């Protein structure tokens, strides 16, 4: 009798209170550049059409079939099938049980990189849909890089490299990859002069480290400021690996660029933070660089997915 009463109250509770899905604790993001670009191009090409093929939908579909690897052939197949009148559940069958995980994970990684934006040219705001995030390196400045995520580091303690190093010239302008709010700024014994920016949806924390000695940050920038994608935030340097501020202890001038995923605020600063390999994302963004003139960007920019500011004189980008 007691058992029946207990089960009755459990069922009632389940009906009244929605079941909360378990928070994602780890993401091993390894979608190759070719697959990212193909899925992105299909997304942009079908934007505004009756059957819009979201790159997150197609990548999640491919990931279910390949354990997250998403080779190009699997992404092409996913895009082709999504153009038909079948749902991911119909297409995946038993594999559909993995779809919600990959969709949420890929939304956290890529959710702010593609969308609606406007650029002001000659006094007119030109609206478009496409890649709205920028390379962290400003236009006109060369750099080199390789996939160094997970490489060993020893300063302070033995650990893995949880970012992506981009080597360039001292003083190279560094820009915000995505719009958001400056959450951290100042000295860190590992990263030297560094900036942390949280995306507007709070899912991504961008980390820019080893900025220039004496002049690390964009003039006037401070914690709490809102920045747009492509805004100047600092200058490349080699500071860090020191408890004393403003010290060059890094051998090579470079930007350490990292992306941390935050599904729950308890993950923000803990022993199980979720940092992902952004090498292929950086390759994707390399075709979209912000032009910096002096201490500001040449072309004013607005993210139309996060800005409610009305824009007059709006015309489509050619």
C-alpha cells in the first residue's frame, strides 16, 4: 500500500514538474573545416527559402551517424536529405537518441557565428545573412598557426594546452570574434595581459591572451563593456608566465585564442571546464577579417540577431 502511494506521488510530480535534461559535461568538437564550410554554405544558400537548411541541423544529423566526426561525405548526405520532407527522427531511426546531444553541443559551439548582420558603408546600412563572426586577427596582418590543442604545457604545473596559438607581429590588432560582454580583463600569470568575452547567449567564453606589454588593450575598453564582432579589443604580444605584471616571459609573439563552452554557470571556473579545439573554426573565420583603422574599425557593424536598434537607410549587401 505504501509503495502504491509513493508511486502515485512520483507520477503526479512528474506530470506537474517538467523533467530537466542532464547538463552536458563534455564536448569533443572535431568537425573538420571542409565539413563546416559545406554546411555553412548550404545554410547561407537556403536562407530565406521555404526549406532553410540550418548548418547545425545538418552537422548534428551527420554527427549521429559518425560518432561526431562529421566527414564531408556524411555532411553532404545530411544536407541532401534535409532538403527532402523528412525529419531527423525519420532519417536516423535508432540513432535519433543522440540527436538532441549533438544539436545542443553544436549550437553552443557555432550558435553565434552565422546569422543576420548589417555593415555601414558610405552612410548606408547594408543588411545581409551569413558569417557574422570574424577572425581574431585584423585584416592586413599576416599570421601562422597549426593545430596545437592538447599539447603539453609545464609552466606552473603539467597540463594540456587548451587553446589555439596564432603567431604574428608584435602589436597586431586583435578583434572580438563574436559580440558579447567583456567579462575579464587584466593580468593572469599564465596568459599575461588577457581579455575574456562572454557571448550574448552566455554559451561561449572567448579568451584572448599574451597581449602586448605596456599597451595590451584597446583604448577605453573595460570590464562590463559590450563589444560587437570585429571590434578592436587589444594587440598581440608575448606577456605571461609570470606572477609579476607586464612581463614578457613568452618566447614567441602570438595570440592564445580559446573558446570555453558554458552549459551551466557552475562550469565557468572549475576543474572540469569545457574548452574545445578551435583550429578548424579559425580556418573558417580566416576569410572574414575586420578592417581596423587607428583605434577603431573602418566599417561600423551591427549584429541584427542581438540588436533591437532600428536601422534606417537599410539596403541589402550586393
